[in-house]
C-alpha cells in the first residue's frame, strides 16, 4: 500500500477504510472484510459508536498491530482536557490496543483547545503517534495550528471531486498539515457517476467513476477513507493503483468543484446545534 509521510515522520496509507454509519453489529465483519481485502488504515470515531467492532476485528484479523493504522476522533461531549484524556483511554480499551496511530478532534466546537492539550499529552505518553483535526475550516484551522505545540498532522475535511478544498489546502501547507478526505465518493451522490467528465475518464481508463474519484485524491497526496459495507465495493475502491490520470485529466476535474452547501456548513448555526446534540440522539447507550 502506498503511504504518505505526515509532518512528524509517521507514515500513513494513502487509502483507508471508513466506518461512519456502519452499525455496531456489522462493524466487526466489515472491518475484517476490509483488512482481508488489503486495507490497513481504519478510520473510526467515538461518535460512530462502533470502536468495539473495530477493536474486535483488529484482535481477530491475524494482521499484526504494527501493520495496521488506526484512526479515531474525540467527540464534542468529551471535549476539555480531563474528559478528553479519559475518553482517549476509553477508545484505547474499545479498540483493544495500547496506542492509536492518529487521533483527531472531530468537530471545532466546545472546549477543543482543552482537548488538544490532552492529545498532546497522550502523544508524549506514547498512547498516540500523531494528532490532527477534522472539520476545521481555514479560520478555525489557523487558530488551532498557531495555538498548538504539536502542529496538526492532518485536517479531515469533506473532500471529493465536487468539494476540492483548494483554499483549505493552501492554509494548511505552511504547517505541513495534510488533507484527509471524508466523503471521498461524495457520500454516494449519483452525480458522481453521471457527470460527463467522470463518465469520460472512467471510459478512458476502463475504471468506474468511483475509482477515478479516488485516484484523483491519491494523486493529490490526499489520504482518503471510502466507506462501503459491501466487499466487492471495498475491493473496487482499493483497486486504483494500476492507472494514472494525466495532468490534463486532473485539470479537467477542476471545474467540478462546487460552492459549499450552507445547510451542511460548519458555519450554519442549525448544523452546529445538531452536532452539539448528536450524542443525545444517536448514542445507543443514551436510551430514553
Ligand atoms: N470527520 C468527519 O466529520 C467525517 C464525516 C463523514 C465521514 N467521515 C469518514 O469518512 C468515511 C467516508 O465517508 P462517507 O462514509 O461519509 O462517504 P463516502 O465514502 O464518500 O461514500 C460512502 C457511500 O458510497 C457508497 N459506495 C462506496 N463504495 C462504492 C462503490 N464502489 N460504488 C458505489 N457506491 C459506493 C456506500 O454505500 P455501501 O456502503 O452500501 O457500499 C455509501 O453509501 C467515513 O466512513 C468516516 O470514516 C468523517
């Protein structure tokens, strides 16, 4: 698996497997399938409520821990130095590991500077190898990157052919922070498979539009973590290393970039309220 080097020297696979919206019941099977297919990077989060499923798969998969790369994220309700520190220990327990390869602040809300302090301490204690951010738009990102003693290794952002994140990338470059793409397949948006540029490139290379979309990210040095519960799609999504897009192909994708939809913007107060209350609504342990 091709890797990229983070700003602290840690190597991360450029393509991984994400488990957002994979149910706790299904997660172990999916991660076992993904590892069996060849994925080594697994991306979970406290707020996916399936870290145990990932941990069980890690324990059963037969691939040694040092060949795997585990990412998880501290949720808003665990923000602040003390709570975040406790939640990191809880994630380690659920993931059945004594270190996390990459730990992110999931959302730029509540006491995230306190969370960062706990994460820096976890790095110094050997519990975490690299730390980063997620959903930090350029203004929030620069604030955190200036504040941080350990500069963020990645910022996980919605990044795909329709959301190319050029401005974010330009702000992150001086800190050596890489984009890690969530939603790399545009979260199943059917436009991906009917857009003429994607259709044309898929035909040119005998690949699917999804494979072209992932190849586009890999060639930009962007780490991507597509999700699928189907093993055939897992295989397909990993099979993007036997062709290259030309510079002209890459340029032909550039006009597909669209302005962000305000409904899903982290600057939309309604979305912020939704995320602040997410745990109450979706945590299976919060019954009633
Ligand atoms: N940091 C954050 O805030 C954040 C937010 C969202 C996601 N993430 C991370 O990023 C990962 C990926 O993002 P995502 O899950 O939102 O979206 P995504 O990977 O862009 O798209 C997943 C969707 O595409 C479908 N799909 C996957 N492979 C396919 C293929 N080869 N052909 C056709 N359809 C395919 C999946 O359906 P099936 O499963 O039915 O195949 C699913 O509906 C997540 O799992 C999570 O780890 C992070």
